[in-house]
C-alpha cells in the first residue's frame, strides 16, 4: 500500500526497464511481479510488489538493499515491496505470491518450477494447521 506518493504515470514502461535490470543482475535467478500490478489492477494507492530468488541466501540483506536502490531509481518511486524468497521461509507469503503473480525473470526454469512445487506443497500441508490455529484463537476469544 502507498506510503508517500502515487506511482509514476509511465510505470508500465519503467517496469520493463526494471525486468531488464533484474535479468542482468548476477545474483537474481528468477523474479515475480505480484499484487495489484500483476493482476492489472493498480491505482493511486498502488505500490510495486516484487519477489526474487537469489543464487544464494548469503548476504541477502546487502543484495536486497542494492536491488532496492537500483529499482527505486529505475521505477521512479520508493513505493516498492521487495521480497527475497530464499532469505527466510515464509510458507503463506510464498503461496500468496505464487497464486497471483507474473514471472518477469526466469534464468533457470527448472529451479523456478522446483521452488514453486515445493512452496505450494508446503502451503497445502500447512494450511489445515493454520486454519485450526485460527479457529482455536477465534473460539478462545468468544468466537
């Protein structure tokens, strides 16, 4: 969600430049656009949601800062949420991204498919437990 100002009017053109930048980055293996822009629904309150898989999770924080600095310049906005998918495991977030995303960089299709398959299997294994936990919390608070 927007924090400071609306996205530039030429955001679609800028996104193409961002994908070229990510393709050329030596540590980016694959990347997704997710959220409103991926669904073709963006407006004055939109931001740019990008998820990337790096060659290694080592130094992921530094790589994230480097990517963000360059993406801010290319996209002309600070309204960017960047997720490093292999920095830490977040099963619900990975599934949310995969259910409504556009692949924008794909240097290693086999690796991407492997990630997607494993992430969704973990999500479907995890989902019933998550629902039970949420249900118990609701019931415990008077439902």
